[in-house]
């Protein structure tokens, strides 16, 4: 295989049906490729009760000097019915200048480009002026329990330390060069159960309708807004995602109802402070329900997910400037520094070293006929190559 060609690498990876948590041959293929480039590799499977076992790969080239990590995942979301695809979801077919397949964008393409960039650098130099490692998981699209978190702990316990990290998630909305992720909003999910008394709708005085209270509780959680954002983050946002009573009858007041919601929050909040704010809003609302005058407050239970994702912002100017400079040099664009979008494994990496994210255009990720432009693969490879070279040079100058 020509490891300087990102298209050939990506086609090989896409043909591996690595739907979470299945390895599908993707890590085996990467293991072989990185071995050819001289990396020492560590394959490790992590386990936890009531979660699927997950295979992971950590590989390092070099033993000293500045240490740059590239992080990514080979697992992909299910493709849905294969007949819905113009080209098979695991075919890796190329048509009209595009490579098709699940994971082409999210995010086997980023991995392919980074490996190709390294291969080109190694073909020009005897060795790198430092160390490069790849931290690749098979659990990013799943529970994210037996993947990056544990792989970082495992590597750190073995003595690994990193100076900076690049995550190859698709970050560009429309064209390559638009956007670098320099942080992420936090994510907090919650479940609210409101308890009432079941009864006949014709005799409401004999019942206690929890849905009435739920409306007021929902208003209290969403208004006023949690904040107005700041210069690096948009406003925090709470979205209701589900309301369910399990009631199939039209003449029965339900005994209880359940609402689920998620908050994407900026760095004005921690998970703990946000939980406190939401509990306070519900407590005030429970005491102020107009139709319950003279009655005790409405009973409710609020619970939060066990592993909320924190917000973070990378403030390493050298890392951000080096990546921005590489993007501008190759594409002619000055990328926007953004914290928008969902969560990524960068939220775990930031506890070990500064981290930024830059990858392909994400328009087709998770969609039928997911694909990447072949030209974009070459462009991203050139950006990664320039970034690696310039980051080592800037780090050595600073040191």
C-alpha cells in the first residue's frame, strides 16, 4: 500500500465494517500501516459491566523531544439499509471525484490524511524532530466508556506524556479551511418526573394532573435564558427532548409524567453550578403554580446523567496559531476559531494536554451516501503535513 496516498488508506479503512463497538478490521489495518512506518503499537481491549468490550490502539513513533498526539476513532454509526445507498456503505467506491462509505468523513478520512502526512514527512527526513503518537478508539460513536478515557489513562500510567493534541473530527461546515474547534460546549442531560394523582377527566377535583405542572416546569427551565454567551462561546441552550406519560386513554388523568432534556452549556457554568441553577428554578416553579393555591407544592424528581461532559476552551496560542497558519498557507483562508457543535473526545484529552480539532467538511457525516471529495483528502493531508512540521519547529524555538 502507498501510505503517502490518503485515498488508498481511506478506501481500505472504509471497507472495514467497524460499526460501534465492532472493530471490523479497521484497527488491524491501522496496526499494519503504522508498523510499516516504524511505530511501536499497543492494542488494548477495555471492559466494563453492562457495556460492550472495545478494542483500541495506541501507537508512538520516537522516544524523545516534543510529543504531538493525533486522536481519532475508527468506529462508525450504523449505515441503515444498504439499498438506500447509491454506493455500498462499506464499498469505498470512488465516483465523480468522491469516495463513498460510512466513516469517509466521520472520521476515517481524518485518520487517513494524518497517516499520509506522516508518511510524506518520513520519506523526506530520516526521523521527526520529536515524537508523534496516534490514539485511536472504537468507542467514540458509542457510550464513550471503554475508549478514549481508558486509553488515555492506560497510556499515561505507562509513562506517556503529551505536549499537544490534534483531533481529526470533521470541523468544517461547507469547505475545507473554514473552521478550527478550539473548545466545546458541555453537555448535561436530565430526567424530570412529575407526580400527580390518577383520575377521571370528568372529575378533575378528585385527581391531580401532573401535566399542568410540567408545562410550568418547562417554562421555568427555558425562561429566562441561562446566559447570553461570551466572546468565545454561544449562549447556553436547553432543549426539551421527550415528554411521555405512557397514557393511551383520552379520559384518564395520568398519575405521573416524565420529561427529558439536554443542556449544551458554555464555560460560564460547570456541571455542578448548572445543576444547582436548574434545581433552583424548579423549586421556585413548584411553589408558584397558580392553579394549586392552598395546595402543597407539586411533587417531582429531577435526576442527571452520571457522566456530564464539561465545557472547555484551549488557550495554547502556539498550538492554535500553528494550526491556523497551516490552514491559511494551504487553503488561503483564515479559519474561524469555534466552540460550536456537539461533544467530541477532545473533552477527555484536554485533561492531559492542550487540544484542537480540525478535519474534513462534515455535511454528509451520519447520512446515507456519506462521502468525501478526493481533492479535500489531498488538501487536508497538506495541511496536516504543514502543521506537524511547523508545530515541531515552533515548539523547539520556544523550548
